[in-house]
């Protein structure tokens, strides 16, 4: 697990769970 905090446009925040070179998994957080 990567457990990296990522921020997208418009202040959308997520947690990266998988950071493989050909596959990325992110859980998006919301209000």
C-alpha cells in the first residue's frame, strides 16, 4: 500500500492505495 495523500483540481483529496507503473488506485474523499 502506498498511503500517499494526493490533491486534484478543485481541492479534491484522495489517498493513493496502489502506485504501480501501469495501474493506479485512489480512494477519493468528500465532504
